[in-house]
C-alpha cells in the first residue's frame, strides 16, 4: 500500500495516518496517550493511577506516595498524562517495583524525566534491567527506604516484595 491521498475523498491513507500520528510515537517509547484524567487521590498523600493491563490476565495500578524525603512511585505507569501529573506533584525521588511485571519502556522515561532511582529485589534485577538499569538492589528480608518498609515476600515471583509505610495516618 502506498502512502498517498485517496483521489476520491482527499483523506490520508492508513500508512500516512500511522506516520503522522503522535500516539504512534508515544507507543514506540512505551507510553500511552489518553485524554487527560487526573490520578485518583485516595489519601492526602497517596495517589492512584488508572488501571492498566500490561499483558493478558494482568491488571494493575501504580501509586504515588508523597514523602518528606521525596516522592516515591510504587510500581509503574505508562500513561503520559499521569507522568505529567506526577511532575506537577513534585516528581519522584525513587520508583520501587514490587516485581518484574512492572517493566516496560516507561521505566527509562520516568527515570530520565525525574532523575529518580529505580529500586527492586535482587531476584528481579536481571529481568527488570532489560528495560531499565536498576540503581538500588536489595536482598534482605526486611529493609527500609525513606518512609517505606520493604519486605521480601516471594510467591508470585521469586523477588516479589511488599511495601508498607510507617506513617500513622
């Protein structure tokens, strides 16, 4: 199929639309452009992203926790408008993945935009680093980062972890 206008109606053909579509560029770098929808504020210092389905059978949200030492993104989002909203909320100091299912091109985009550190368990580092270099790798059963207690809880994956906050609120 050639890239040309249809003589009968002057509309762009499919190859031309694909070449000029900004969504195609965003998809190429691992981001999804959707109508701007604010993230859901579920607590005074906790924001939830929209539901994503990174692959069949898996649905997930990411969470932005606002901390005095710097904001923390728990898991990952590939929505460009949510990354912009995170910037409006002060950006992030680190991004903590609970396990490898949160990998994707948006990890690098987020790291580049905010200069943030990517954190994961040693058992997940090899697979996660295929998408983005990991900055902080932990292997202890129980460790702390900022306001977070991170516990190694294998099951779904060998390096799965659970993240708790020590706040009273």
